[in-house]
C-alpha cells in the first residue's frame, strides 16, 4: 500500500481555484498497464528513437524528471544511480535507465546537461545503458498517462509540480511497479528487476511520495517543503504510537 503524504487539511481553507500540488502531482496504481513503447522521443544525442528501440528487449527504469529542475530531480537521478551501482553483477547491463523529460520545452541540450550534472554529482560516468530523453507533449502524456503519473504546470510560478519516483517497465511493455522517493533500495530493486525480466509485475510496499514543488510568490512562502511534511508525518506517527500504548494499558488495567 502506498503512502501519499497529502494533508488535505492544509488546503481546506484555500479556495477551489488555488493550485494544489499534492492533488496534481500523484501516481496511480496501474501495475500491469500497457505502456506505448512505440512512442518516439529524442535522446541526448539528438536522435529520434522509440522506447522499444532504446530498450532493446530489456526492462526499462524510467525516471520522470525536469532536466532543468530547480529542486530535487538531480538528487533523484543520483539516488537511482547509487542504487544501480550497488546491484550485484551484471548490474546495469541487463536493463536501460531513462531520465524521462516531462517538459516539452526541453530539448537534447537540456538532456545532455542533465547527464553531465549527474556525472559531476556522482564523480563517475552514468551507469551503462543510461539515456536522457525529451519529446513532444502529446507523446510525453501518452506515456505518463499510461503509467498513472500525474503532474501539472502552475502558471503563477512557471514550474511543474511532479512526484519523485521510478517506474519499472517489463520488456514486453507493461508497468511492473513503481519505486517512490529519492533512492530505491538496491536489494528490492534487484528483486524487482528479476521479476520484470520475466515480464511479471511486482508488489506495492509502503513508500513515501515526495512532491517536487517550490516557492509560491503569492503567499511569500513555500507551498510545501519536504521538511515540514516529514515533521508532520513524524508527529502523527508518534501520536499513533502513544494512542496505541494508552489503549493497551487500559486493556490490561
């Protein structure tokens, strides 16, 4: 079961017209969904290729990103790279990793810059079979809609609200599972890759969905910060534990 940290009470006082990043940026459970692998995109070298051609019969690790993201997209890619580096042999040779650009205004230059930034962050070349893609909006939406990946543009700040996650797609073009957050567990990733290689779907576990969204100039504050969300989640967890202990004590009294 996925845990989506979206505190509805925080937005209850807002008008219906106010942009709500936690509603707009979400991931639906669509395991087994058919992904349009014959959709064409442009890679970091400027070549137009289909997802099927890029995959070459291997599973795809698809990471939706903004190549020029001002927030934690680069952190997500670095986390995915670290998890891949921790996989047992043959590691990245058995799958293809895609930094999948969701902004149709970005092109190959932005894709190349993204991979260069990843190299600077990690101090090494990206894992084998790693590519950065850009594309036209209808093509991007065909893939993200099939994956159940929702994101939205906020005109007020000129930025997309989008979730941090990694989609694992089987060689025959079906969604095996999602990994939420900034870095998948290497052991869990290795198991999921074995399942995907056999064209099987994986299971959903409790995971944290982080929304990439920044400054709101109308209110003069951050619409949502990871720190505040995690702090609130921690307080709710402590409260739940406290209530459980109290209930047990009353039961044994």
